[in-house]
């Protein structure tokens, strides 16, 4: 692996920015309607439990990423196949996130700009960060983190100071029963965003203090999960249930309703600024672990040689992944959770942990 180290604080920041990423812009849990915040909390609890699986795998193999210890656990041949599939998964997710960012920018601000142009500019930034490495980007995260939270706190206060919050929109609680909430957790809030912590199975060996991994990552997931839950409560209270579930970007619509007197209006720029900062970190981490995984699997010492070809691959993938945004969203709701996220985030890691446990138990005997 690349000879770099990141601090505990930098890892915490990367976890929070990655988890918030694009999740806070959409409406995870929207299937549960006014109970979306409950689905988010249950998804958070399940996500914390799922991260324990990733953590135990890291404890068994603290110096190598998932693409390496998969081969040690289930054998060279089958493990290489699993590692290859994870690389494809990370690249596919990179393409989807790049498409998400481009579509968001077109919808909110650059409605006359072609998607190709926006994705090209984002790609240049991504490639530059990949050439510089995770250590440099982690330092940038230290600078961006206060900006993101200052924007979040400012927006929250601005919403509270205006007469647009109606808590009655959150009632009746559990109107549709608990079944729809559990379905929402399995279909949405577990894998987006909490199950995406599988990305950090490729990054944890970079930490300079491995003993702090569990507390740092659980703290980061918990903080981001609380923020997502609060955001869903605010969106429902401001927009109402119908507009919340129909809006592709409910937070954007909520921010547009903020009007303080005649001098504080049109705060869309804060939304765009957050989108670019947090969205970039999520895109970067997915892409970077794909590069790391490919370099590890194919024994390439200089992983920067893979940055340009893999970057070109996700760029064309982001353009061709769907013919329009409606098709892109439909795939993300109906197909991705069951056929892509569930195997790579839950099923394969659990199987790897079970096999690793018995192998270590047998060797200790």
C-alpha cells in the first residue's frame, strides 16, 4: 500500500464527510413518509452493527485492505474474483456519484450547461486529488470540515428564525405501521449511507493509530446519522409529506423557502457549496479505494498509473449509466439496494468474517 498515514482526527472527518456526502441532499427513508426520521435512526443502528463486521475483519488483518485479506480468507483464486468484483463496485459507485453531482448542479443552478461539461470539471479535480494521494486530501478535509458545519448550523438557525417549520407535518407517527419502516431500512437507509462504510475497509490500514479505529469510525457514523435524521425532520416539517416524498432534492426546496426580511433570501448558494465540498469527498473516496484495490490486486507499485485510465472509465460511465435522470434514480431505488449494495455491503463481509473467525480459531488451537 501507499506509504502514507492519516491521523485519527483526519479519519473522523473523512467518515463524516463521506457519510453525509450526497445522502443529506436526497431523502433517505422517504418510502416511510413522515416516519422517515425513524427509518433513518434504525438504519443508523443497523449501520453501526454492520461496521462492527468491518472492524473485526480489520482486527484480523490490520495491515492489508479488503482486496488482500479476501484472498487470504477464502483462497487465492476465489479471493481474487471477490477483490475484482469490489473494484468494479467501487468504480460503479464512483460513476453514479459523479452523475448525481452533475444532475444536482444542472437542476439547481447550471440548467443551461451540458452534463458532459460539469462532469469534466469535477473529473479534473478528482484526478488531481488522486494523484496527490489520500494524505493530502485528508488535510484538505480538515480545512473543509469547519466550513461544512458552519453552513449547516447557519442554515439550521435561519430555518428556525423563519415561520416555515410546522411540526404537525410529522404526525401521525407510525400511521402506516412498522412494516413499511423496516422495509425502508432494508431497502434504503441501511445501505445508503451507512452500509457504504465498506469503503473504509480499504482505508483503515492507513491510520497511524489503529487502536482508535472503532471509536473514531463509530463516532463519525453516529454524528452523520444524527445530522441526516435532523435534516429529514426539518424537511418534512417545512415541506410537508407530499412534497417531501415527491421532491428529488428536498433539502434544496427547504433552503429556498428561507426568507428573513428582505435582506436574506436565495440561500441556494450555500446548498451548492455544500454539495461541491461533501460530494467531492464521497466521490474521491470511492474512486481512490478503486485505485488502491486495483493496484493491490495486480501488484502495481506505482498506483498513480491507474488514476487516468480508471478516471476515464468512470467519466464515460457517469454519462452512459442512464439515458436520463429519472432512469438513473429508478435504478438507484429499485435495483441497486438489492442486487449491488446488499451483496457487497452485507453478505460478502459477513461470510468473510465467519470464515476468518473459524480459521483463526483453528490456528489458535
